[in-house]
C-alpha cells in the first residue's frame, strides 16, 4: 500500500479505537456520528485487508493484525505531532548544533575570541564554523540555510535580509612600538611620507578607504600590498611600515605584537558594521538567541538604547 492511499484521519480514528475500544466514545471525541465512525472504519478495513476490530464484551476488540499495527502507528503520529507543534523555550545549555557565521579575517580576530568564550559558558553544545563572504555566495548560502548569521561590512546583502547595526568602525594608524612616529606629531605630511603596508581586501567593504583617498588625491608611499589582514601584526612588528586599519582590529593586535595606534591626521569615513540574518530565520528561537548574544557582546551602548530604530528590514 502506498502512503498516498491512506487518509491520516483514518489512522487517528484507528488510534482512538485502540485506546477506547468503544465506537460511541470515539465518535464523541472526534465529533462524528457513530455511523460515520463505522463507515470510516469500513474504509480502513478495505485499505488494509483486515477486520481490525470485532465486536466484544462492552465494545470492540482488536485483531492480531491491529495489535501489531498499533505501536508503529502511534509512534508515527507522535512524531508528526511533535514536528507540527515544536516545543517553545530555546534552552542554550541543552542544545547541540553547529552554527555557521559569515565574516572576514578581521571579524575572526575581533569577534571570535569573545564569542567562543561566551558560548563555552552559556551554550557548550554549540560549535562554531566560519566562512568568508569572498569564498562563497553569502546571499545564497544564508537563503538556503547553510549560513546562519553574517557580521561585517556587507553591502551585498540586500533584499530578504534583516540587519542590526553593531557599531561604526573607525580607522586608525598602526605601527611598531619605537617607531619614529610614536613620539612625533602624526601630521598628514608625515603620514603620507612614511612607507605603508596596504591591505587590499576584495569584497569586504574595507576597500572604501583606498577609494576615499583616491577621490581626494591623497598619495601614500606604498611599500607592500597584501590581500588580507591576518599578516598585518607580524609585518608591522618587524618593519618600519605603517598601516591604516579598523580600530577594533588595531586594539586586538596592539598588545600581542607590541604595536601602537594613533588617530589618523585626516578623518576617514567610518564603516558601519552590521549583524545580518535572512528572513527565513527571523522567528527561529535559536537564531534569535544567538543574535542577542552578538548584540550584547559587540553593539555600542549608544546603539542599544535605540534598538527599536536600528533593527530594520532592507528593501
């Protein structure tokens, strides 16, 4: 027999008859007439090729075939009921799952240490996985459920996504301790004449720094160009190069690599860093909980007071 040939209501009726053993009681519980119950039972009998129930003292008695069928039918209906009526109340201490977050190499340095530390205490069963927005189609991956959240400067995520601004990322100048600029005024002329390490991080949005400088005709002495930020600390630590990097990255790199950071002599536009998620997980309790953790850890306090204004759906 094919499943398409079975009416779910007939299986519900079968389960009730197994429990009650009285047609009149089942008819009342299912808001049916007794003839209606009898007709439905006759239909199920024809489908299964067995009487299922025969008359007995005070009601009906299941056949051996019905007794064998009772447990798997009951289990199947219970599974279906649970799927259609999921339990509410997400418990991070008990959940076991892998969360995938789209972020840049900067994001891994800035966000992951605090996030992993928090999850190890509050959700020890959650494992984290990260992907680069430059290595996958982040929009498709999130729409299809393979990536749960994204953090960063990601202007390519538009229709179908929600966003929450976390902070505006300022840019600063970073160099080794003992550099000639450490005790001297960082003028625009000094900044331009010093040799630079430049990061060309395609697809991350941080290329706006170079675009802004080019539009204003600001020239730099570029000694070295690299495609990512992960090598910046190692290079600056052993050279006299300077780099213009996001402030929160600079704060993370300063102590481990013995670096100093200074305010730039020219104000660059700040980069808005957002938490983004697809509309398919807007109501998911686990995703909502994780979004709350990210916001609690990384959102500027001034932004948190304007939460109702900063959560918006992109058109």
